[in-house]
C-alpha cells in the first residue's frame, strides 16, 4: 500500500470540512489545492498532513 500522508481539505462558508483527496507529496497536494482555488469559488482549500501516530 502506498503511503499518502497529505490531504487536500475543502472548507465551506459554514466551517464544514470535506476531504478532497490524498497525495504522496506536499507539492502534489498544494498543486491540486491551487488548481481548485483558482476556480474562484468561495471555498477554502487547505493542505494538511495526516499524523499516522495519532490513528
């Protein structure tokens, strides 16, 4: 199984958060986040690392 520790999360105006996707590198996750953000919607896209130790 491939380790995918980086996630892109969408947060809407009400503070609801949804996982958009998981990625192997931070750079890949940031690229996806920037692409989604460039669409001009009001949602906020965040890049976060999953802490495997806390699971």
